[in-house]
């Protein structure tokens, strides 16, 4: 099992209002499910959050706080929260130090040769999710991390491609939530 370092816990995030928050404070009193999105204009990220919309309350009822983290400006984060109707806390890390510390990947140009990228784009498009202007770092990939009080990280999913993220069902299993019937 991975462990989040004290250095990582001390990294600073910003609220959409621009207020600083220490990353480690997010899991200080209860487990946190950190959902790192690529950037605030990403069609795959909007689709991912749509897929998680019905799972948020079940995840919270299991004792885990879901949290979304992006890497644009606080103003971009605020607009993203409004656009997506996000009902869980949202933070931003413009310098992407949190992404680096958690091992989120940055693909090279060869990622554009991967057919999976285009398949993910096709699946997003048929569901009505289209690219918007980049609001953050377009080369940054996301991930999902479950962090326990004390910093133990029993689950870490690092995306390999844009549009590569775990399903809501997988995340419900990870947090031990009973899935709605």
C-alpha cells in the first residue's frame, strides 16, 4: 500500500475563491477520494463527473469525502463547478505539484498515436461531451486516489490516456459503499 508523504500533505491547493488549503487537511479526519481532473475544459473530465454524479452521496454515506482537484486558475475552477453542477468540494492546483507528488502521468506525443485516445473521444462525443478551450494544462492526465487519515493510500488509479478513468461502480467498491439497487 502506498503512503502519502508529509511533504505531499503540506502542498497547497486553492479554493475557487482563491483561499489556500493544505492538501493533508482533506483527509485529516476522514478518508478522502481525490479525483484529479486533467483540466477545466476537458470533455472527458466533464463526462467522468457526470458518471459520478449519482455516486457522490453514496460515497459520502460510506464515510469518505469525495473531492475534485483541477489545475487551472481559481476563476476557471469556479466556472467549472457551475458548468458541471458539481456537488462536492473542488480545489485547484495551478502549479500541478499535487499531480506530480501523486504520480499522475504526462504523456508524450506518442499518446496521439494510441487508438484508445480516439475511441475515448468518440465515446465522449456520442454522449454529447465535446472539447472546450483548454483551462489548465492539456498535457496533464488525471487519476483517482483514496487517502486515509494518516496518509495511507490503499487505492491509486493513474490515467494512461485522456478519457481513461475508473467507473463509478469501481469507486463504490473501492470505498466499500453499498451500490444503490
